[in-house]
C-alpha cells in the first residue's frame, strides 16, 4: 500500500502539478494578464478606458479552462484593452464589492462602470465580440 501511495504521489508531481501551475495567471512573467487585487483595482479602473476582469479560483475547473482564453485575449489586445484576473480567495473585499457568487465571472468595466458581465466558461469569440463592442 505504501508503494502504491508513493507511485501515485510521483505521478501527481510529474503530470498534474505542472498542468495546474500553467493554468495560473501569474504563471508567466511574460503574461499580458494583469493581476487585479483589492489594492490596485481602483487605480486600474481609472487608468484604463476598458478593463476586463476575470474573477477566478485555482480550485475551479471552469476557471482554469478559461485562463488560456483570457491570456490569449490579453496578448491580442495588449496596449488597447486592459485584461486581468482577480483571485476570489485572495481578494475577498473586491469579490464582495462586485457581488461575485459564481465563478468564473468576467466583468467588463468601461470608464469605471460595469457595462456587462459573463458568467461561466465561454469560447474566445464570445468575449472578443464583447470587447469589440465596448472598445468603441
């Protein structure tokens, strides 16, 4: 039984752990995704005409599935639209402020005001369409 546990632990360390860490928005220093926090939200909202915030958690499979979509969009729109992620477990004040009760929850904030939201996982095209709508 002890050997089985060691084998399973080794498999988890080699296969699962890299996958989980790759799904975090802070996983890469080269990422165009902003880290949105209780402390910097007001500054980011004031600085950027359009700010998209994905409220997420590491333990949430749909959130982890949405992370690559958010990262791709952030890279495509770098310098045009600010796109960030807010970890609900680390930023409870901001999570309460936005009344986030289901994740992933993507908020579209234009000129400091919420103009749209999207709950749950979605394809890149859905978010891209909303970004284009609110960029104008």
